[in-house]
């Protein structure tokens, strides 16, 4: 507030200098053309003197304003000094015949502007007293008329004198009242405008706060499809900052939206709900669910479009998992019936073959054929057992399981039971604390399936990497982490999402149930499994199993 009033007072000083400069120009003109004016040379010199003093006083006002912070003191000082200066100027320019008495009105006006009506009326009274006193003193010859050479040249009747004084007094008060009315109306208007501006600013701030506070991304686009606004949630979801994309075409930042915001789209043609997959600056792909609306001004004229969006990547993942669960449930029902129907004949076949083998004397060829039949029976039996895992809860006999021992057992078992590929280097890295409280057979099956998959991916040899360690996750629980990697052929990116689907395999041999069973067991224990793979580089399988799974059991999916 002080700075505002100080600036106004400085403007008053400048305006005073401008007015004095105009009077100086008049004085110079009168001095040059003095033969055309009935003004004495001494009056003109005194006129110069008053103007010079006013210049000096104006400079003093400017310095005083820096020294004295009281605005009212500065205004009062300038008011009354100006009244004295104008009275002197009127005296030097002919008193009753002077036209410079009009300058009193300027003092009255700025007194009202700076301080108010009451002071304006006081200043009007002071101007009336100063002007009337000057004319009376001259008329009664108490002071000599300055502009005229003799008293005889001063031809003004008593009536004209007092009429002139009366008219000036009336004009002074009239100007004071009119200025007060105008200033008061201006102040009320300014105050109302400030209130409206404050309300508008608060409303604007409220709207901005709402837009910035919601967890939904909001983006506005103008008629040229340039991005104009981008709220906080939009920046967090997409990874872009407003300064990076402001005023850029939306097709340049999000090419997936090109069709939705094409220049040819009419309001009726714009889709209200769309979905798109975008890539963040860090390379992560996310699904967006978007709602598009027309942005209109107060005249209902379209000025752009509004895009409201949310990250539905997790929802999409949940939908996929739900669909997968439905498929698994259907497969499970089929598996239960099919396994039951297969196991009874298998048991009969197995018993019959064993009896025949014991009761017959078989030559070498027959014994070999008999072994082939038994191996096939065992393979079918294992397949049925795996199949049953998709149909029923995982059998749980929790115990303390040492991950190192289990993995070493699995490796030795695989060496004996299958053709172990040549040129396989095994790199093992265990933590002595890598233990979990779970079903030993299920942990063994996880390791067995993952290691077999890794070996099958390296028929020409490579490196089998096995790690077991402990890790504390964000949920505060402790997990044992099993990492099994290979340097084999790898998996294509578009196939990674399907590796846990039942019967999905890209191998010539295999049922496609290995990773499905791994996922089934890990999910049942409340753990996580992730596959990272690059074609011709290799694959890494990472399994997280809770150290204490008592709260997760019994497992049933």
C-alpha cells in the first residue's frame, strides 16, 4: 500500500513540474512579446522567480519523500505550500485580473484524491481564504497592486470585487464536492473490481487446486491440437513435464492420439471414450483409459478439447489374470475328470505289465520293449500328476526348506534321469540363510521345472546360472529369491506374456505345463515370479517365496 501511494505522490510531483514548465513557457513568451502585454518587466522577473522556487521545492519534495515515510505529512506539506505559491503567482500576475487563480482547483482535486472529501473541503476553504484575503488587501490598499504601475490603474468596483471572490468560493466548494463524488465513485468501483478480481483469483486457484489434486490426468488441447495444460497427475502418469510438451502438437508427443484429434474431426465425430497404449520417456508401455470432451467458451463456441485419462495398466493386467484364472478353472475341471479316468487304466496296465514281466522269460529284445512300455507309463503318470496340480489345491506339508540342498538334489537328479547337455557350465551362488518354510516337494518342483527349461534352451551348451538369496520387500515381509538363468535362445517379447499359459510351448518336446505349474505353486504361496528374456542372449527366471508362509496357507486357487 505504501509503495502504491508513494508512486502516486511522485506522479504528483512530476505533474507539478510539467505545469510549472508550461507556465515558464508562457512567461518566456510574455517576456519576448512584452509590448503586447500590460505587464511590467519587474512582474515578469518575479514570475520567473516563483517558477524557479517551485522547481527547487519540487526537487525538495522528492528527497523529502525518501526521508519521511509518512504519506499524509508529505501531502499536507505540498498542499499548503502550493496554496502559498499559487497565491503569490496570482499576486504577481494581476490578482483580481489574474487567470492563474484556476490553479487553486488543481490543489483541491488532488487533496480529495489523496486524502478525501473532508480534507478537500478544508483545502477549498484555505484556497478561498487565501484568494479573498489577497484581493481584499489590494482593494483596501493595504498592499500595493504589483502588476500595475499605480493604484489609479486598478479599476475594480467593490461589487465586482466581492462578486469575483464569491464566484471563486462557490467554484472551489463545487469542485471539492464534485471531485469528492467522482473519487468516491472511483474508489467504490475500484474496491468492487478488486473484490471481483479476488473472487476470480480465488475461484481460479480453487479450480487449479482441484485439477492439480485429482489423481486423474487432465490435458487440454487448442484448435490447432497443441497441448496447453497438463496437470500434476498427467505428468506423473505419462512421465512428461508440462515445460517439455507445452504448445507442442499432441501427435508429436502422443502419436497414438493422432486419429482421435485429427483436424477433420467434428464435435459429433469425436469419441467420448477411447483406450490407447503409450510409451513413457523411460520406455515403459502403459495403457490409458481416456475420455474426450469439447472445450467451450462462455458463448458455447468450441475453443479446444479436454482429454481426461487414467492409467489402467493394472486393470488390464487384472483382466488378463482374471481371464487366465477362468481358463485355468475350466482346464482344472477338465483335468480332474481326465486324470481320474486315465489313472485307473494306467494302474491296471502297470499291474498287468509287472505280472507279465515276472511270469515270463523274456529275451533281450522283449525286456527292452518292456522297459520302453514302463518308461512311457511313468511319463504318463507324471503328466497326470502335473495335470492334477491345475485342478486341486497344492498339497501342503510345510517344513524348513534349505534352498541350496533342494537345488543340488534337483541338479543331481537331472544328471541321472535325462541326457544332460554337454558343455554346460554351472555357476552357483547361495546365501547360507536362503531358507523358507514351505512344502519341500513344491519347492523342488519349482527348481526342477526352471532348471529343465534352462537346459533345454541350451542344446549346444552354455552357462546355467543359479542364485539363492534373501530379500526384504516393500510390504515388509522377507522373501527367499531364487534366480535361474541361461545363455540360450531366449524368448521373443510378444511371447513372454504367454509363457505361464497352460500347454503353451515353443519346443518340439514338452507339455507346456512346466511354467504353469511354477506359477501355480508360487501364487499359492503368496509369492511372485518374473521372466526376463532377450532373443539369442538368454533367459532369467526369478522367483520370490515368502520366508514364513503360515499366513498364506492353506493354498487354494
